[in-house]
C-alpha cells in the first residue's frame, strides 16, 4: 500500500456538469521523497519511509540529522512509513508524487481530528440533559448517576463521562478523488477530511 503525506488546505465546493454542488476538500499532497527503504530479509517487512516538506538541518534533532545523512537525503519536517510489496523497486532518494492517484479513485485518508478540550457529557456523548422542572437544580447538564453503592462499589470501565474530546486519529475510507492538479501538487477529494487547516494528513492508495 503506497501513499503520500499531505497538508489540508481547506474546504470549498464545485459544480458538476449537471449543476449539482459537490463539497470538496483541497489537500496539498507531496511530492514526497523516499528516506529509507526497509526489506523483508533485513527488517522483517517491506516498507518505505517518506519525507515531506524540506526544512533546514538546524530545525531537526541530532538523531534525525544522522538518519537523513545516512540515507543521503535532505532533512524533512514530516516522516511516515508506508507498506509496499517486497518486489517494489523504490529506493532512498526516489520522489513519489500525485502520479500514483487517478481521477475517481477511492482512497483512504488519515488525520488528527480537531481538539475540543475538556467537554461535558452533552457535547461529548450527546446526552440530552435534565428537564428544567421543579426539584431539578444545578445539574441540568450533568451526567447523572454513574456508579453503585455497596456492590461493586466502583465505576465500571467505559462509562460515558466528561473528558478530553477530539485530537484523535481518524481514518475516512472510500474518499473519491474529484480533481488532480499535478503542477501545483493539489488533490481535491469529495467530502470532509479529519483535522483543521494546515493539518498533516496521510493519503493511502
């Protein structure tokens, strides 16, 4: 499975030949450089490590500087490993771009969702809250009872409670490729993509 590292630019809409509105997300994908090639006989599996967005050497930590020098490539801001077939001939220094995708391809996109901080049960889990009637006070948006008294005297795992919301890895499957602009390394896919503007996403063939 080969793919690309990209950066989400934002959402917009286009019109098809019938005048129907199509919501799309614009992603700047690649070009990515192969930093390291892993082989089955040496590493136990076959993959390529891709680099995206070149950056100055001083912006990279010392261990990564050595890693880039060892493979004779420039320093990159983002790294990601993609599984490939063992007979694939990609090697360090090769460049992978949008040529791996075609119009109307169904691809998979992974990203980190927007962080929403600490949220209550109504926003996080969709609880409806208490009715605003007599006898109800100071707990209109509360979660209600969550535990037992004497037995088993604890709260079971998985109970829906307030907590950190968002900032999780999300994968959307079967995303349709609408347009490709190879000159500017832009790809337009149908529907939303996880994350905010300028968030890093991974596109899988």
